[in-house]
C-alpha cells in the first residue's frame, strides 16, 4: 500500500488544492460502510469530524451548524446522524452545556482496526496460494467481524448502551 505525502497529493490533485489542506480517510470504512449500517449522510459527518481531528484520541468539537455547512446537510440531519452514530457505538459524544459537544471517533477507529487486522491476516494466509484476482480481493460482505462482541469489548470507551 502506498503512502500519500503532500508531494504525491499535489501530483494527483494540484499544488493549489494541496495548499488548502487535505484529509486522510480510510478505505476500510468505505468498504464496510453498508455492512455496518452507515448511511451516506453518516459517512460525510464522519469525514467532517476527521477533518477536524489532528491526532489519535483527539476529541473534536465542531458544532452541528459547522458540520451542516461543511457537509451540505441540515443541522437536523447532522443531529440525527450523530445520534445514530452514538447509539451504534461508533462515536462517543461528550455533551457540554452552552458549548459545542466533544466528539470522539476512537470507538469507530478501534472497530475498523479490528476489521482491518482480520482482513490483513486473511490475505496473508492466502498469499502463498495462486488465486484468480477476484478471489484475492475480498468482497466487503466477506469481512469477518462481530459488531456486538466488539461493542462489548470496548464498552469502557463509550459506556454501556
């Protein structure tokens, strides 16, 4: 897997676009989004949260209005997305009175990491065998994970549901 740095990004898009900033977003999230019940609106909200996050474990605090403006959605749609993401255990919301809430996507990151590790191991176990290309690249429906057991193992991160 290739890593993209600023120079590579400039060649792929343009130096002017790179200078405005760019956000890294994991392919595994897009690969399993429908399997784990994410809607396109929720994916865009996660992308906006990621845009505001600079480090692992960092809590971000864009308002619903900011997320709505940046995503082209209504503030009510953003609120519904946040509620669903929290209910499903992907985003931990820390409510703050009179201020924008803190959002922590660490639960989603841990969940996707579990999926990615499982998939990486599956690919390694098949690496010595000769396969037709379509069998080497797994369908997103063949990724093995158990959302409920994952949520149970990380309940200390976001509390019980």
